[in-house]
């Protein structure tokens, strides 16, 4: 296989655990050398095939670990001319030395986990910085990086329209090239979920979420950001190429705990438990938690799941070429189930209502798949 591929590296270390986070992570920085030794073995056993187009260092907080471990990953993967290399960071971990070293390594995109500029929410969520630190570190990062992303979460406890408006004002002031604005999802087990269930914290009313997200769409558009995915906006030419590999259902490899991959029709996830990760690699086994050779129907379902997150959707020609009669059968049933949620011309994409109710659309996709499996 000589096609272009993406590489995802999971670096699970954090200074502290944020209340809302459900990603596999650890505050035990003392095991970083052990973890990266095993990560090298993961890369050796699960050999990638293709030309590396994008690399994404996610976590966790990759900017928290010693730079030598990042350097070792690049050497192991023989990363020389990837088009886009992203590292995730928290503001308080960024130093001039780290930023300089990232630049020298070839990293050309910095993603900053902001979440909100409101100090009360940051404190309540156990974030280790305030809005002054955000602006200071952003100014420092701008000396080395032009392509910077801000990650935000809408709907954390304490969030309201005044806070949202201030967040948007600061986005306009600071002008990052990319903005991700996710709605908080309380479906996953997290420390925050536990506090919510016990009544010790409360989420904002859903009416605020609806009105707030509409305001985000309106204001970011006014500022010159293009919404290209349900929760992502960019200045022209600064879309996240690595995430586009996911959303276009292309090939990528994942290394580290909980890292996922998709290669041709194979979908996998590495184990999310450190002990199991070390154990499997000690036994010279690729540390899969999930591994599946997708049927054509499963591939089509995943293609729709991922591609319909894109505002431009998926080319119908691509689906017909790849899936033939199966696509025709699937689409016939899908239109019947959700005709007001999708628009079709030379592309299939979500309507405005479908974007607002995307969770419902994806549930309908599963419903259609189950019906076809029984035919």
C-alpha cells in the first residue's frame, strides 16, 4: 500500500485529572520512560504501510512530557516530510524551550486545550491555569506557530451566555487559525458525571446549549471562520488535515493506549489499560482491545457516520463506486427514515435540522443497518 496515511500517538500523561475528561490518562509521570519504551515496541509490532501525511500527538497532555520522548517517536516512525504534525497542549505546560524544540522537530500545528476563558469554571473543572496564563502562553506560542487551534467546551457547569460571549470576544481578539467548540456530553463515566448524578453540580439548561451553539455558528462565521465539520471551524486553508482523514474514512494507524486505527477494511482500538498494554507487548502481541475486519455494510455505516459530520458531506459518486448496489439499498431505506434530516444532490449531507439533531441521524443509520442485516 503506497497511499497516504495518518498516524495517531496517544500520550496519556497529565499534571492533573480534569473533572469532565473520559480519555485514558494518568498523573503518574514517573512511568513515562516505561510507557515510551513500550510505545516503541507497539510501533515495531504494528508496522505502518504508506506515506505519512499527518501525525497527531494527543492525550493526555503531550506537552507535559519530556521532549526527548517526542524526539524518539519521530525517529522511530522516520517522520521526515509529513504535511501536518499536530501536538496537543495545555497552556500551563508550554515553555519557550518546548515550543522551539517542537518547531525544530517539524511540528507545525499546535492545539491548545482552552475549554473556556472563565476562571471560575476552569477552577471548578480542575484546570491548572487561568485566562491570564492562556493569553500569555498564546502570545509565546505565536512566536513559533502560526497554525494554532483552540479547543472549547460548551455547557460545563456554570456556563452561561455572558461567559460564551466573552469566549467569542477573546477568540476574535486572539485570532487562532482553527476553533473546535464541542458540546459537553455527560453520557460517559467521569468524575463530573458522578458529581452531577449526586446533585453536587448542575449542567446549564438545554435552551442555553441550543441558543449558545447558534450564537457560536453565527459569530464565528462573522469573524471569517468556515464551519467545515459539526464542531470545527477554520480560517481558509487551515482545516485539520489529520481529522479529515478520520472523517473521510481513510487509512490511519494508532499507537499507545486507547489509540484507534482504520486500515482498508480493518478497524481497531488498542487497549485503554496500561497494565494490559504492557502485558500484551511483553508477549510480543499487538495490544488490541478491539479488532474487526469490517463487512462492506459495516464500512458503509462507518463512512456515513464519519462523513456526515462534515458540512459538505460525502460525494455520492464515491459511495456508489465503493459500495455499488449496497449503497442504493441503504440510501433507499435511509431517506425513508430521515428524509428531513439530509440533503442530496451530488453529495449526501446533513440539513440544518440534521446538523442540530446529528445524534438522531446517527441512530437512524444504525437502525437502517440492522434492517438491512435482517433482509
